[in-house]
C-alpha cells in the first residue's frame, strides 16, 4: 500500500471537505482502517470516492 502522504489521490482530496461529507465518526473509522493497512484500493469517479477494505476477520 502506498503511504498516505504519497498516495496519488492525496493531491485531489480536501480532507476538511471529506471529513464534513463523511461525518466525523466515519472519517475517523476510515483513518483507522488505513492506519491498520486494511484499505486495499481507492478509486475516484464522478465526484465519488470508493475503497475496498479488508475485513479484520480475514
């Protein structure tokens, strides 16, 4: 996984806006998943960002 500060999508993300759109709780959960190495892919399309996240039970 690419380090967070070097991920290609980082340039296009406004973390303040993302936190506001996702809500503080969901944003924090996403940050936790990323820190745990569970985020497997990120994709952006038509203003939507999606991620594949590995279940912690796998």
